[in-house]
């Protein structure tokens, strides 16, 4: 069953996430969130850095896709030089 709780917003816009929910989903002090608001709905989505294993998997997928699309290291270097000149 989903946890349900109520909370209030302070005059500074701060909202306390109830302890039961923090513990259930593993939130710690300093946790970061993406905040989305639409009409009367506010969604907090916790974000975190990928683990090294996840990062390695992302890099492997990116390299595979680059190979499949015919992208070469020289293409990447040229794009970097072009962007740096625009600054």
C-alpha cells in the first residue's frame, strides 16, 4: 500500500517530507529533487548520480550508437573546436 501523509509549507516555501516516507524510499539529508508543478499538483522526483556500473553501461551504449551511426573521433574533436570558437 502507498504511504499517505499530510504536511504544510512554511513561510519560506519549505516543505517537510514525513519521516515514514523518507525512510520508505531512502531519502537522506541533502537528497536532490526535480520539481514539477502543474495547476494544483506538485511532484518531487528524487535524483541521484548513476553508480559507476550504470555509468559504464551508459558509456558503452553511447559508444555502440556512435559506431553504428558512423561517428568518428575526428567528428567529435571538430564539433568541440567549433563550439569553443562560438564562445
